[in-house]
C-alpha cells in the first residue's frame, strides 16, 4: 500500500500509528477503501495517487491530540470531543506547505469530518461544498472505524456497519459515495480489514 508514496509521507503515517496502537493499520485500510471507491469515478492515475496519500494522512492532526484522549477506554466528555475535533485544523497546519501543489490532499485532511447535511466540522460545509476526496474518505473512514476495535468498544459486525452507512445517507454521508462503496464491497473489490 505504501510502495509508491514519498518516504516523508510514509514516515508521517508510521509516526501516527506509533502514537495510537489501537488504530494501527487504519490509515492503510482507509486508503485502500478510498482508492477502490475512487476507481468508480473518472479519476486519472495521478488523482487516484493523491486520493491514496490524502486517505493515508487524513488523521495526521491526531499527532497533536493528547494520548489520554486518544486512548481513553470510555466515552469522551464534551471537552475531550472538542479537542479531538481540532485534529482537522492541526492536520491542515501540518500539511499547509503542500496547499499549492496538492490542494486535494490538504482539503481532504481538513474536511473529512464535514457531513452532507452541513452539521460536520470544522466549517459546516454542505453537500457539494465538500470536495469529492473528503466525501470519499469520510465513508471509508467511518466504515473502518465502525468495524475496528477501539479502546472504548469492540468493532461492529460488517452488516451493522453497512446498516449505519445506509442510515447516514443524505445526513452524514453523500448518498452517491455510500452506494459506490456498497457496490465495490458487494463485488468483492474490497477485502475487509485490508489485504
């Protein structure tokens, strides 16, 4: 998954995963899911590569989140949740030097928690105001988060994660992206848990 990614970006991914052992492999799986969804669009190889890098780095801002919050074995308090939400801005600040050369990458990092109904963060973007790559990464990220073990809960069965994705169509998620994800999942183009 990382053989065609610049060494500096691989180092960043490794640093993220070293900080949070519970999400080890998460970035790679999100990248795999996102690229598979991306292939259902007319994206060229360069765009797919940028999508892959963006998905790998989508949580880079969590490097700036205290460990006691990332590893908390219970629900977050309102204050702690506000701290977690800052990872999109922190990620933007880390990757800002790339904004002119890789704008889709930077947009993906800052906007992957925007929701289709405008209730996401950090800017409350609505529907197509959210760029395509963050809309793709949002679905890939949510599916992997739901099906993976976390400090505060066991991973959900795939069927329940699919039900929740469908429930989120038009509110949390772009319905078109959910449909494309479910199509590639049904066709066996995605292996759950990565390869």
